[in-house]
C-alpha cells in the first residue's frame, strides 16, 4: 500500500505568495505523485490576510488544509503540524518554492526505500543553485561548521525541502529545543547522531530575491544553536527502528 504524504507550507504574512504557490504545488502533486497526499498551510501568527486567503484556498480545494499557530517561528509551525499528522510521510517546503518541485518525488521514494529522512541539498554534486555570492559563502561556511563540529555526513542542513517518516518525526521532534530557523539543523544533527538514515538529494534551487529572512540574525541564532549542541550534548532521542521496510509497506 502506498505511503500517505503530507506537505507542510510554513508561512508568516504570505497573503501575496500563497495563491500562486499552492496552485503550482497542488497541480504538480496531482500530476507527479501517485501517493495519497494533502497540503497543510501552517500559519505561524501572521498579521496580514494570510488566514482568510488560506481559508479561501481550502474551500476551493479539499486537498488543502489550514492550521493556525498563535506564535511565530518556522520550527514551531513544523513541530505543530508534524506532531499532529497521521500521514506516513511528513515533509515541508518553503512557500516561495525555491527548490524545483521535480525533486519532491525523489524524497518520497527515498523514504519508501527505507531511509528515515530525505533532504534537498544545494551543496551536493549535481546541484544547480542560483543565489548571491554573499549567501553562497555564508551557507558553505555554516555547513562546514556543522560537518566539522559534529562529523555529520549530510552536506546541506538548511535547505527548506525536507521529508521524514512520521515515526522519525515523533521520535526526534520532541527533543528539538529551537522553534525558529535552527530547527532544521538540530533535527538533522540529532538524527545523524542517533543512527537515522539520511538521504541527501541534489536539487535545483533559485534564491528568492524577495525573501524577508534576516541573514545576520539567522546566522547568529544558528551559531548559538551549534554551540549549545556541541557543548550541551545531543539529546537522547529514541533510536530508529531496525525494520528496513519503508513507510506504508
């Protein structure tokens, strides 16, 4: 039986981007993913018309649902959505769809084949990336820090394009302390140290020039998170199941 799939889109004040992005995403999934799926808009405390726009999209398409989280934080939105999910595979991608959607079925197939986590990588051989030199340098330095501090095998911790089995999410997410941008890195470091199988998928990724992410404050938060894990220890998360079968098998 095919694994059920849930795609979470965490948003904050994205009333303009949502209609186009949800249309593109749902059309792609209908045409390219045979698994049963649904899309969840996880709204973390938006102050614009994100809620009303999301509810309109849900009314138009029953495969789209809406969740309101009363506090800001991408990690907080993912935590709420994933821990509430009943899907075999939980995932997320950024609302700007910077990562080409053609790679999404690759994440699903990796989990169905027995991996616990599958992540898009902008730093693997075969990846095609368009972004400013500043962001490229910062990303490479950060991921080098992750690998050197934790001997992690995954090349890209921050790409907003990830999927994991529900069992992996339930075992790891409760141990993640960060509720913002470092959530992704903390997830992967805990998973790698506890023996979860992580598949990195090279992707085509185009930077969104309208991104509102503050690079300086995000980098500071990330470095603080790395130091906390390095010197405070990795949480004792549950080890992965030994069954090599994928979700839905």
